[in-house]
C-alpha cells in the first residue's frame, strides 16, 4: 500500500511541478533517486507512527518509562527547518550531493532498518526511481501506448479489458 501512496504522490508532484519533467525524462538515474527521496520527504505516507518504549529511557530532558506510547512525527521531522533548509520547497537537488541519512529522512519510520522502519522502504525507493521518469515522458491529453478510454468502456490496456460493460448491457 505504501508504494501506491508514494507513486501517487510522485505523480502529483510531477503534475504540480512540471519543471522536473525534462530532467526525469532524460534518464539521469541520480536525479531520479533524488526525486524519489524528495517525494518521500515532502509527502510522508502518514503524519506520525507510534510504538511502545522497550526500556526506560531519558531523551531530550524527559524520562520515558518502558511501555509508554512514543510517537515519531514523520511530517514534522521531514519539514523541520533546522534539518531541511526551505523545508516546504520541493527540491530534489538537496539529495544530489549526498545520500540521505536514515535518522534524518524518516518518511517510513526511523531508527535501525531491522526494527523501526518499513520493510518495504527499499522497494518503494526502487519504484520511485523507475516510475517517475516514465511518467515524465507522458504529455497532457495523451495516454501510454495501448491505453484507451471511452464512455462505454473501462480502461483498456493493450486489450486486457474488453467492453464487458457494453456486453453486459450496462
């Protein structure tokens, strides 16, 4: 499900910011990866995630007893101006000169990958590296090869869906 959300957010970002089309469509893999990171930073799939403190701990001046509910503010962390200059600007270039830090960029959880992060994070990033460049090649009013639409049909992808509604008399 997370992959679907992020792919939708990537398409939304591309629609809202068409200036990124050319560089994405040009096949620059490092820019596509940076774009994927920026989509995840700008559009975290949930505003926060929660868990229970496994042990007693002291953090940021607060005592947190074991078993306490702890929330990680994904949106706040990914839009904190102390961490991200101009945090509300959509700027993939912030990821071009460096790989993201897993404790700073937390769109799918934080901490060690084995315990506190989404197990599908690497899959999501791969989808975000490969799909937006393909989306960037599409132009308004045109559909990908083999995709048609009419009022009587459902989406028909290379003949996979037939005119079942018309055949059913709908």
